[in-house]
């Protein structure tokens, strides 16, 4: 059976396009409906109450488009609101945290994992809880990296100052001797090279967008609701406000030009 309903993906803004990119790589025939809450970002520094409220509204928007699965691309929303979102619907809901935690546990050899994300994600301790549920011998070293999101949005990926900021945040994790790090935020995959260099390319880097896309594919296959059409799927993008430099920021995340953007 072929299910042509779209995959619904939301994020606090355009960062979730890192997840769209991975989903399109491994599920090119699927249709995608994306919602980026650009009017209300960032979520990373907001209260639990607001993050839950916004995440519920975003989910309702996707549900109104008759999607077959909801993907919470935002780490902060996953950390704080996944449970509330799951209560809203019978269709599957996939977040970014469980798949990322699973991948990191599979990678680590010395049982020392670093997790980086927004303050909201790190304070929730959701990554730590998931990792310890899988293996309670593992030590988790968490670090909120508040400046990484604005750096990426500014496009300062290869600047010298960015390498200094990476070093400032990640030195404690290096000293702790982690052998695996989870990029627990939509924006951080864009800093992957700088982070890898800082660790002299000696550690495993888990891109939570990539593990999440794999989990989406697995879930659709398990439920037998993949789209078996031979044509490339469509991607439709909705945002709650058009930010300055919208297409520039968007194409940086997606690595392709994107069209059909609607403001809602
Ligand atoms: N999307 C958020 C996350 O992955 C980062 C941006 C924000 O703080 O809204 O945690």
C-alpha cells in the first residue's frame, strides 16, 4: 500500500531544515509539510509553559494538513513538549532526542558522551535520561551553548572567532575525555567541521537530524505507510513570519533552493 499523505515537520524556525534535508535524502519520494515558527523563535531560552503552548499550536497546524506522522525537529520542543504532543494524536510522533541518544550509546567505547544544546534542552536533562535508560554505566557531560544558534544564523561558520567560541564551550568536555558528542540542536550540524577539528577528528559526532530521519523511515516502514510513488516528493514550507535574510538562512540549512513558502 502507498500512503501519499505528507510527513509533517515543525521547528521553532528554519533550523529544522537540517532534518528536512536528511529526510529528503533517505525518503526522496515522500511529500513534506514544514512549519517554522519564525515569529516566536528562539525557543531555547523560553519557559517550559511557552514551549509547550507553541509546540501544541504547531502540531495542530500540521494535523490540519492531514499528515501521516509528526516530526518534532526542534530539540527544545522535543525535550519539553514531546509527551504533550503525543497525547494529542494517534498518528506517530518522532522527536530528535531518542534517536540521537540511541546512536550515541551505540558509538561510545569509553562510556563518556557529551551532549550540547540550548539551555532548554540541557536543563530538561532529556538526553541524559534517555542515555542512562539504555546504559546506566555511561557518564554524560552536558553543555548549553547559547551562542551557537546566533552564530549559525549569522553565517559565521568558518570564522576564527567561531573556533574560539567552540573551544570555550567544549573544553570541559574535551578535558573529561568524551569519545562521542551529540549535536542536540537543529543548528549545530552546520558547526560540525569546527567541532570535529576542535576534537582533532578523534571523536564520534552524532547529528541528531540524521538519526531522526532514519527513525522516521523505520517508523513509516513498520506501519506500512511509506509513499511508494516513483516521483520526487513535494516540500511545502510554512512560517509564522518572514525573517530578514529568509532565503539565505534557509538555503544554508537545506543545501538547496526552496520555494513555495507561505506565511501563516
Ligand atoms: N530549534 C532549536 C533547537 O533545536 C534551536 C533554536 C531555538 O532556540 O529556537 O533546540
